[in-house]
């Protein structure tokens, strides 16, 4: 699977990525950049995908990346 391929996303991950992408586009981010950022956010939340054998399977979701720019620059 090529890097950046979203085929392995679950339905939930696809919905989240679409919603995040729309939010970025409303704020004036280009379509391509919004898609890239949305994918990065979903990967951070789900640890790369919740598939059996996948990197994030069985781990809790981390919703911090969805909050105010990951708390602005990574500060907690």
C-alpha cells in the first residue's frame, strides 16, 4: 500500500477525516493541504488505524490532536 493511501481507514476514520478536512477548508486552507492535515490528525488519534494487526489496534484513541491545534504547538 503506498504511503498516504486511505483505503484501510474504517468508516469512522473516513467520516472523521472528512469532517476535519471540511473544517480546514472553511478556514481557508487549500483542499490538498486540508486533506493532508486531516489524514495526519486521524492517524494521530487512531495510532495509524484500528485494524486487526494494525499499529493502533487495541489501543485507546488519543483525542488530544483534535483539540485546538493539539494544544498549540504540543504544550500540555
